[in-house]
C-alpha cells in the first residue's frame, strides 16, 4: 500500500529495525498484555522521536511523527497508543525550551536524559475520564515545606509498567491569589506510586494501560513547572501544544490500524474494483486529513486555530476509519473473520479513537461557535 510504505520508510529511517522486529512477531503476541513491543520500541530509540537534537534526540517534525506513528499503529495498535502518550508528552515538555521562561537546571538535567537513557514518559492528565478535556488535572497536590505531596489516581495510564517519568497537571494552592496550574515531573520510582490492574479488554492490552495510584508522593519544587509573573501564559500555551500533539498522534495511530485492514483487502484482491476503490478513498482521505494537519502544525499553525483544526481533522478521520473498517471486514469475508482473530482484532482496534477525549458531542457547541467566527471555548 503506497502511503503505508511511505510511513514505514519514515519509521525505518528514524527507528531502524523497528518495523522488522515488530513484523517478526505474530499479531496476537504483539497485542498481548505481556507483549514485548514496548521494550522493542525503547530498544529502537523510540523515546527520542520528538526530543530535539540539542538534547540528543531525533528532532522529528510533525509530518514525520504522524507517519512513524501510523507505521507503528499498523503493526501494533497497542504500541501506537502507547507511543502516542510518550511522544505527545515529550513534545509538550520540550516546548518549554522554546519559551522565554526556561526550565530550571534540575528540569533541564532530567529532560536531557530522556533520549540517551530511553526514558519513557507516561501522562497523569485527565485522559480516560468521561467528557473530560485531556489536560484537566487528574491529581491533587498539597503544599509542604520543600515541595508538594500528590495524591490521586490515573486510570487508564498507558506505559504504567514501563514509564520512567510520570507527568501530571495539578492545580496548586496559592496563599496570595487564586489557584494556579502547574506541571509535575514525577520519577516513576518515587515512594507512594503503585500500579494496579485496570484494563480488562484484550484490545490494546499491550499498551499497559493500568491504574497508577499516588499516595503522598513527594515532588520537590525543582520538579514543578509553573507559570511565572514574567510569562503568565506559559502553561496555557504549553497545554495547547500538548493538546494538538495528542490529537494529531492518536488519530494517526488508529489510521495505522485501519491501514492494516485495507492492506489485507488490497493484497488479497477482495471485492470488486469499485469496492476496493471505495475502501481506498475512505482510508486515503483519513491519511490526507492527518498528514495535512501535521503539515499545518509544522508550518506554524498555533493557538485556537490549531486546536479547532486538529479536532476537525480528528472527527472527520474518525468517520472515515469507521467506514473503511466496516467495508474492509465485509470485503475480506466470513471465512477470513472465522479463520483468524486478525481481522476481528484490527476492526475492534480502530474503534477506540472515538473514546479518547474530548468526545465529539462535548465539542459540538465550541466548534460551531468557532466555525461561525466566535472564540473556541472548550470545557
């Protein structure tokens, strides 16, 4: 499949050998709860994709990132989801280096280890909570003398058993004014962090999306990123960047899963030429939307315009992938469905795109207002 080959070529260039290593495993092994795919991702320099070259990373641009994510998602939808969580978090953290308000020396030292040490980043944001914005705080912090004690739980939390660092947004109390938003950098080995079983479905089980509980986890001030009086919009801008990266990458991961189904149809010559053409139109429309969004971000689209554009792209892709998956299953036929779990698994693995926040219904009013010329006000 031409566009999928392009994605695989990008993956091979940036993570040499990863496509081959994943391909050598049967699908059921790639997607099992005890799958080695996250270890393979780490050993093939996966952590470095969106780390700037100044920090020892690959410094991939948005178009390269969505292509790599699609290639990974086509081979392992679970790894596509897990890689998305790491990469969008990395993109957000390194955006700090591009703003006037610089990270502290301790934060820079920690960020500088991500690529060389293959550190995987998990997200303690609000992902998974019904009708929630992904960037809403999911944890609570209480001030102590030399930092904060953090309590709460994140479920599901991808990379829960492989993370090196958990990032989280929290609302911090302020004695002199209203509460303020901050980002915490929490080493995974910190006392008080526990991982508990949560993910009960076999679909995307290899993403390690279990529950991470935090009980009085101490985070020192040096690992707390806040807005500053000189740069009050710092975290707002970072949150916007994180939101855009998440929606763009997670969409591409599911395009990858649907691509595998479409490739099966094309390689087996199933259905009429009109059927296969229709399938290609659905799938390639999703690819064009995703890559077009990546090009826009690469070329400088920011702020509310970027958020609205990435949500529009994601919801349109969601529709195209549903149509592509349904048609692919029909064309592959009953014997393919009965004879192997591959077809049913891939068809099921396309569906969770609709579950990631924000939901289409929760953004309806905000997008209509934006399309009509008003501000974009997401809850």
